[in-house]
């Protein structure tokens, strides 16, 4: 098992979760790819999307003013960054670069877990995930996932439920 996935598995056990990390035969960098391998609806995939957030200052201010936020969103739709900005009281919310994601999570895009980061990251949990009894989240590597629930994602991350969706598929 990849070291990132091992760390996530250890944290899940420490938090008393019942789900275990599962290694997939193929990469699950997209919700559709994960759902196809798991045999579930794409909406049951919790995409872990990191955004760069600026709370004050002009948009052209230095990147050092950007802070990460993790949005755990249903694979059934895209995140509305304007909604996220309002929820966070931010002046700017943009998709983070792969380098920004790895610097703040220690994990690659396509495998970012809801936990196991070097430092806590503010998190929002898409309320659409509550439509599914079982939700699948990445486990630190693009080939690993774990089953959980909406309530457990909120508990593990400390993230509040939020309406973050844009286009419903």
C-alpha cells in the first residue's frame, strides 16, 4: 500500500471508522472512473477538490495570500466557486494548481483524501453526498478509496454541510 494510503488507513482506524482503504486496479482520478470501478453512482463519489482562497486584497495580490480550502463534493456536479466564496467570506476562490495541492495536502490531485494532510485544511462537505448511504472518498493516492458516509465525512473533517453545487447532472 502506498505510504499516503497507509497514513489515511491508520487515521481512519484511529477515528474508529468502519471503512477500510481499498486499492483499485486502475487510477480513479475522476468521479466517473472511480464510480465505474466501484459499481456505484457517480454522485456517491466524494471528489476532494482543493481551492486557493483569498480573504482580502486585490485578485492580483501575491500567491502567498492564498489559503487552501477543501471541498468534498458529489461527483454528480461541479463546484460553484461563487457560492464557496460567499460561504467563506472570501474575495476570490480559484482551482488550486497541482503544486499548491501537494504542498498543502501532501497528496496528488486525483488521490486527495479528506484527512491525513500535514496541517488541518478548512473543509466544506457537499450536502448532496447525504443522498447516498455509502460515499466513496480518495485515500491519499489515485488508486485508493475508502467507504464512508456523509455524517462521517463531516465528523472526520470538522467540515460543515454546504450547498456548493453548480450544474446538476
